[in-house]
């Protein structure tokens, strides 16, 4: 790696914000001998451009020792992030490769067949005379030979050990904050009727521990192997049989990995097993802190690494989770350059959204959303409902309040389609979303305000979460929730001249801020400290429904600017400051007399 050329490798014609200083800090970190650099860069700082500059520092052919790896990987867990890269002209030299299922066969009569079910996958010994033009194999060959290959983290992990995508000099991982959780998810083995093609041939015992789980996994692997061999011996397979064969191969590989890892006394992985329905029911085997899995799929794939995210909150804790040596890892903090007044937080808390309080709090939040619709009559907004149960209740209540015509929501099955329909409308509609706090770009008028309905604590019914809390890992638990909140707060402010308001409706969010304050990035702590209580109009469903209810045309609001905020006078500034300071003061005072209700577990609500 040659960090000296990092500024020259920056793909944009000029720097904005803190980009140049960030690259200089990253350069210095590598020159100091660090193998891994964590880049904590807030929303809108141009992480993809920083990533491209870092990747461009990778060794090139003819530079130094010819036996050392060359080139770079760019990878991200988010498909939408990879789509953004693909559409960015500044990043056109990143060669993108996707999984086979994303490409169509070009043989006659197969134009609608994905490559993973094409004749080459169905017929034994099939010799494709157009393989050199196949969109998948063509993209793979180009990516394998380009200096920067770009792919999703899932594809990157799946190609570990392949000849085409071996070790490279530099690996850049964007949106890397959830690397441990993504690795745990990819390494999880879910044995259910819908995931195991030979389920009807299994006798599923009661799994009362990991030793029993390993015995069961061994047996499932043997049955899967026999069925897979039957399919491989066939001359030709149907598309359904191709899918079954591929599923069996993946399952066999996963089961083998689990059995070998569990029996390896030197493996650092801790496994947990769930069987909620007991004997005969499905079994899920999950790894915790899968260091060995990450070693094979990620850390062995490069010599230098850059991990970028807005929410790597604690360097030492992150390193422990993913199996890195903190002594060889440095954190580079990129400051937020967006004006604070354009990304304000507002305390509109209506009570706790814990399970025992939800019935009382949720109707208040529904009324609050109506008031916010009145406050933003010409602006689109998004409500982060946290769960489909909350989403359904809010949609019902808002309909009863007469504002249903201005409310949209997505289903489980059509998340992306419903989202795109809402984004395409010019009407100031409100979108009720579930689990969209990350990788969602609502720049400009796509959304000017948002509501966080619930503190996004992880579900303690998950065996991995329960195990960590049994071990007292409450700081990890609070960091995970704070990370989601910070990600969510960045959805509606995407550029220095963009603006958007974030309203906090669950009082547990205020408690979270106090508990997780030591891990807050400085720029987010600035937002929390400046939080204020806004003036809201009196509840009026007809006014909130606006033109869709037949009211007169609404007047568009002007965006806030630094000058307009300053020209509003000291009294306005004092009022905001006082509201924010008073609110924070009350919370800190209350924390001295916490009851059992204020225990962290009281903030958990599972559907």
C-alpha cells in the first residue's frame, strides 16, 4: 500500500467539508504502521469517495515485491449502497460484481432464466459456447482483473477461498459498524422445514444443549449429502432441483463449519442454540463473536483494511467483537460539517414504549404525528415505527383521526416497492416504516421530518442477546441501540445545505442517551445537547389532512439557514437553549431516583 498518493486518488474534482483533512489523517494512520484504520465519518461526509481514495492506494502491478498481493476490494453489507456506487459517475472505475441470481442467461429461449438456474447449472457436462459473453462470468472476469472490485459483503464472504477473488492488498468495508452482527447472521444455521429440503426425512429430537446440537447437525449433514449426491448424478435438473442442490451444498458447508468449529478447542467462537417448539421443532444454531469465521472470510483477504461508518462507537469494543488487535487499529474521526440548526433533534416524548406502557403511549404518539403533520403541511415525513405491530396500530389510529389519505406504509413483502411509490409522490405524505433506519437516502424534499417511535433495543428473546446480558454486557446493549438511533437521525439530512427535523417520541430514548453518552460521537452529542421542545399546534385532524380534506392551499416553508437562524435574535436562541438545557437537566435529576421501571430491561418490548 502506498498512502502517499491518497489525495491524488480522490475521485472528485475538489474536496468539500472535512474530506481533505480526513484523508491526511488516514494517510498518517497507515504511515504509522497500523494495519486497520476505522474511519468514523458522519452522514454526508462522502464515505464512498473516501473509500475510493483509500482503495486507490493499493499496490499496483510492478510495484515492489511481485509475490505480494495487488489491487483492492470495496465491499458493503447494504445492496442499496452498492447500487449507489454503481450509479455514481465518480466511482465508475469500481468494477461491480453481484451474485449469479442477479444476471439473466443469454442463450436462446433462456432470456428470463437467472444464471444460477441456466443450462450450465442444470445440465451435467453442459458446454456453453457463449460463456465468454455471459453477463455474470464476464463481470466476474473483469472484476477479478480490475484494480478495484466492488461487491456486497455477502458475496465477498461467499467467495473466500476462490481463485478469482483471492487476497488483495487493500480491503475497504463501507457501513462496517455491523460487521460482527452481519458475520453472525451469515454464519447462523437455521434448520426449519422451509430451509432444509430433506426435512421430512429427519427425526428432530429435543435439543437440550450444544453437544446434542452437534450430533443432530452431523446427522442432518449426512442426509443432506446423500440427497445432494442423488441430484448431482442426474443428467439434467429442473430449476427447482437446481435450487435444492445449491441450498443443500450451502447447508452442508455451514453444518460442517459448525461441527468442526465447535470441536476445535482453539476456536474462540461461542455457539448458542434455540429450539422454541421443542422436540420436532426447528433448530437455530448461532455463533457469538465469530472471530474465526471473520478471519477466513474477511481478515485473510487483505493486508491493509479501512472500515468506514458513522457509528463505530467504541474502538476497543468493536475490535473485540470482530477479532482485531486494538494495538494495530486506529480510529480516525471525521467532524460533522453540516450546520447544527439543519439537523436538530426535538424532544416530543409521550411516555415509554415498553410492552407494559405501549397501550397508553401509542395513542399519544398517533396524536403527536397528527400535530406534526399540521406543523409540516407541505413537507413529507417518515415515521420509524420499529415493528410491524406498531406500524399497523399507527395506521389504524391515523385513519380514525381522518388523516389516512396523507399516510402511506409498506408491507413485509413489498418494502422497496412501497417505499419507491412514496418517494415518487409530490404530495406531503407520511410514510410509516419498519427497520429503515439504515441505508435510506431521503435527500432534499424526499423527507423534511421524521419520528423515532421507540428506543430500538435489541430483542432479549434472541439467545445471543440474552447470553451477552447474562454476562453483564449492558454497555454493548446500549451501544447497539444508540447506533441505530444515530443511523436513523441521518436519514433526512444528506448534504450541508439539506435540512430536516428529527422528533423523539419515546421517553426511553432520553434514558438511552444518558446511559450511552460516553460512546457518543462528538457531533451527535452536540445534537443531543442542543435538543429542544418545539411548539406544536393544537390537535386538528382536518388541518393535518390539508388539501386532501379540502382545505385551502398550503404555503411552502422556507428552509432554515445559518443566517436566518442568527438573525432571529438572541431571545430566540436563548429560548431554544433554555428548553434544551432544562430538558436535559430534568432527566439527569430524575436519574438519581431510578425505580425498577428504569432498569434497562424495562426498555425491551418484543412483538
